């Protein structure tokens, strides 16, 4: 008999779940923190703990600007960073709705992580 985790992994990322009223929603793990905190290293390790997972790297979305990019930490970059963040969030949502285990790797301001608190010394955004 397959364990619950094995059964879940067998149906992980099942597009049919999008149309199924009883379909699942995949777990989303957010790894966030300031530059250099180790988000990419930790998010890869977390994603590898699932039998089947999707790793969303916010940096990839910010890197799509080929011409006219503004350094994302500058205040005048807000229109660009908002678009990139919305695209990353949409991708995360699409995979989660298809019952995928999703690990999101990217900076998210604390005020946008409702119900969470930072762990001292850790890039993980956790819920109490």
C-alpha cells in the first residue's frame, strides 16, 4: 500500500485537478530574506525534499528585463519589480493550483507575508 506522501506525489502537478472541484492545491513554501542570506541554497535543498516539486526563482523573473532594466533595489525600479513580482506570483499560483509542491525563492517584504514571522538567522518565512 502506498503511503499518503507517495500517493500525493503520484498525482502531484496533475493539470486535471484544475477542473476537478475536489482537486488539491499544492503546498507552497516561501524562502525569503535579504540578498546573500542563502535563499537560493536553502530553497534548492527544500525543493529536493519533495518527491515532485517546482522551484520558482524570483531572480529569474527580475532578470527578464533585457534593456532599460533598473537595479531592483532602487526606488525608481518599483514599476519593474512590481511586474516581475506579479509574474512570479502568478507562476507560483498556477503550479500550486495544479497540486504541485512549490518552493518560492525570492525576497518578499515582511508586510506581504501575512501571519508569518521571520526566524532569527534563517531565510525562511514561517507561520506561527
